[in-house]
C-alpha cells in the first residue's frame, strides 16, 4: 500500500504522540498511591478559588449599589460567569485527572470575575471623574 508523504508524516507524528502519552505519567488518568491526596488538594484549591470568587462577587454587588444603573449589568455578567465556577458542581475529581481540570476552570472563572470587577471600578472611576469635572465648570 502506497501512502502519500503527508499521510506518512501524520502517522509518524501520531505514533510519536502516542509514545509520549504512554511514557509520561501526567497524561495518564488519575491513579496510584497518592490519588486521594491529589484529589483532596485540588478540592481545597477549587474551594479557595471559590471563596475568592464569592468575595469578588460581593464587591461587585456592593459597588453596583454605589454606581446605580450601570452596576446591574455588572451583576448580571458576574452571575453568568459565576455559574461556571466548578465550586458549585465539583464532584470529588472523578473526571479522570484528579481535579486538575476543575482547578484550571476555577482559576479562569475567578480571573473573569476579577476582570468584571476591574472594569466596573474603571467605569465608576471615569464616570465619577467626568461628573466632578462637569460640576467644577
């Protein structure tokens, strides 16, 4: 059977990838003697990110009462982002990677909530600055 050069190259890359996956223990599913410790540690990290996310959400809500109408949009955006937080549905790391995926998702969702808070503070600052400038003239 005659393969084209691109098919041969693809076969070599796929074979090399398979060998790397077999040789590397990180890619293999969560198993071994330290599985429980890893799952517990990742569960703690997810809960820690969750606590930070709750504090950020509380700050967004508090700032929304200060800002007024613009703050409602930030609350809705924060709730939509917050629904994705794995703290709400973490199942003990039973997805095959000892909870590493949940830790990564928790990090990104918490960073997203932090970005919403940052944008809300910046909008409040610029709005307040323009109101102060217009009241001086």
